[in-house]
């Protein structure tokens, strides 16, 4: 986990063990989130009527961390399973697939090498699962939208994080997120890249995917 050649908050690179878990093959979509809204009366996503963001197969965006957690709670009640947001460690493990020491899920080639890179992400996120998944069958894992994680964010956390199932610091002002963003100049992130915003924020390039204990 982490990188010695990335940002300071990715250091030190270190080995981490995480228990077995499942991660959604795609980010939660507008269609998925609409079911939650209808069932619970929670407010719809802020851009649900914007033509650049309302395609049912696009990832839902601009939901806060708290709303993403409520979605996981609702899904748990519906299914009897234990859904939640992934930890940073789980997310990075999933993004790397079966390979370690590579920059991206597909290897070390730059994001510009992705199929149709120059044609994508003109006004918003792409519909999910349009291109090949990583080795674990996960789509868009380092691209399209930032994805909320469960952890509080701390830039220096890696220096003292536990070796087994790290879950972030006990408190903080910002929640961790992972993955690239359609709004950025470079649209895909490295597997080790970290980001964060306050949990109450609603950003048009923030979505989430669910994790589940086996």
C-alpha cells in the first residue's frame, strides 16, 4: 500500500493485510440511488435532473459521505447483508487487482493510453462499465469519479497505521476518497493516490461503490 514516488501522503509504502471482502463491480449508479430515494424519502442527488449527470447508468454524484453511508445502511436492511463503504486499504487492494508495484490497474502505461481517452469525459462521468475491468472484475476503479471511503483522512497516517485491516484515524475533519475524476486534467489516478474532502460536501465528481463483508 502506498508509493515512495507519489505524494508525501502516500509514504511510506508498506505491506498491509485485509480480511476477505467484496466490492461492487461498479460505482452506485443513478438508477441504483433512485431506488433508495423512492424507498426511504431521502432527498435525490443534487444533479439528478441535469442532462450531463442524469443518465441512469452514470454513477450517482454529489452525494455527501453521510448520504453514501445511509445508502449502505438501507441496502443492508433490504438484503440482510452487511454493506458499507470500503476502507482505503480495501479500495487500494481491489484497485491493484492481482498485481503489486504497478501504478495503475492496467499496468504502468499512462492514462492517455486508455481506449478513447481523448473522447471521454467531456461534460460529466461516463456510464459505468463501458470499458474493460481490472483483474478483479472491477470497472472504472481509478477513473470516472472519486469514490468515498469509510476512513477519516490523515496525511501522515501511513507512518503509524496497523499492519492488519487499517481503518484510518479515530477522528478528523475530512473523509478519505480514492480514484480519478472526470473533472481533472488527468482523468485517471494511480492506485496509491489519495484524496479527501469534508464529509458534508456535495461535489459533482464524487460518487461511491459499496463494500460487503463475506
